[in-house]
C-alpha cells in the first residue's frame, strides 16, 4: 500500500473552504424562506372528505389533448413530489406534451378515518374523481397515471371499471410483492399487522417514513447530510435540498383498515400473483384490463424492484402492453434531470399516439 501524503498547506485550504461553505450556508438556510409544495399553478376543482382534486393550468402555447389525465399517487407520501421544483416537475413535463392534468391529493387521515377500507379509496374516492372528470369533459373514459402504491390502486380500479379508463400508465408500481430482492417485503412478512392496527388505529406516517429510510441507512440518513455541505454556498441548491427534506418528512398517517388490508393482502399474501385480490366483495381480475398499458419501472429501485413491476407483463388482458426501463431509482424517476428528458416525454408521446 502507498502511504497517504497529507500536505499541511492543502489541508489548510480545504478547512478554510469548508468553513466558508458552512458560513455561507448558514446565511442561505436562514434566508431560504417558506419552502413551497409544488410549483405549477393549479385549481382545486373537487372535494370529498379530506381528498382534494386539482387541475393544473395548461400552457397556452401547447395544443391540449381531448382526453384528460388523472395522476393517482400513493397514500404514504405527498403528491407534490411530482411537481417538486420548476426544472424537475413531472407535472410540468406532462403539460408540455399537451396533457390536461388532474391530480388527487388524498389529504391527511385522522382517527375519524381509521375505518376507511380499500373499497372506500377505490370505489369511493377514486371513482368519484373519475366521474367528476368524465362529466366535466363530457367523456366516458379518461387516462390514468398511477405512481407506486397509486399504481397498484390504478390497476385495481381499471380492472373493476374498465369502461372508464382509456389508457393506463403505471410508474414504479409493485405487482409481485414477494420477489427475492424486495427487502421491504421481507421485513413485513412476520409483522403482526392486526396487533399494530388494533393498537394504534391509524398507522403513524413517521413510523413508516423511518422504516423506508432504514432500508438504505447510510445514504439516506447520513451521507446526504455530509454531501449537503457542498451545496450550502448555492442558495438555489439549498432551497431544492430543503424541498426534498420537507417532502421526505411530510408523511400522512395511514387509515388503519386500509393499511391492514393492503399489507396483509398484497405484501404478505401477494394477492395479484395468487389471484386472491379483492376490493370489498368484488374480485379483482387484472385480465379485465383491456386498455393500452404503459408500465415504467426504475432499474435501481430499492422500494419496488424491477422484477416486482415487470411481473405485470402477461397478467393483464391488454393487447397493447409496453414496458419502459429507467436507469435510476424510485425517487429519481420523478425528479432527476434524465427523467425530465426521457420519462415524461415518453409518457406524453405514448398517450398522444393513443388519444
């Protein structure tokens, strides 16, 4: 091994530079101001209990598609990840391809919502949003983009209501919940979900958030704060970092009965793969999905491994099924510069060809 050469003059320069960045960083942190949650103008157009349906303002210079697009996000995090900053916005990218974009904000469940079930979310709230959009536009069908757990919800919905979905897009969506490389699923298998829900009612979002962070503890809870020092002397980068931090720790509680059913049926019993999926008293048969399907997965996804999502291939009844692999992770698929250039335009083009 070669000895490490430590030059006092070089070490002194690095320490001075580090101190300068920390000093400038403190000023930038103090002056960051309010951290916004979404950057694209939108209007709240429909409400149902704590749910809010938003419609985004479309750019006047872009021809708008006739069939609107509904974005269905997961329950566990806030949907403004899709519109996190001006130059890293899935929503803005979709608008730029001519999509008329709606998005569901599920809100923050409280103890009054602990008895809500998957049936309430799928056949109640989600179906209500679809009906509103169809009536607003005078159409019988709309396009749906489901993200993560929202993609799983969208699969359930489309299987149960195939007459209301024109095209279906899923992003980082789990289908096979028991692939060998699914660390989260391996952790969940031996959890007594009934005891957890019966004890807590709703499941705290903070508990789930720290569970997700602990899947990659070094990079997600330590290294990123060390790396943050290199950003501190740039006010824009500081604000972008704080936006991400706000989103990461802005985790709604989960309605107890929905959490119970989703974890037991899908993570523990792999309902799609075993053919046992149900919503209320209705069996969910993915073969009932006959509309075109675009399934997008992330090749370095630690929450939804590629194999989990690719299991969708052959399980639907669609004769127009397309897969798109993104060379990144679960979050990068929304916010990375590469995703803005590749993923969002691909979704828009795919929808435009079929609308």
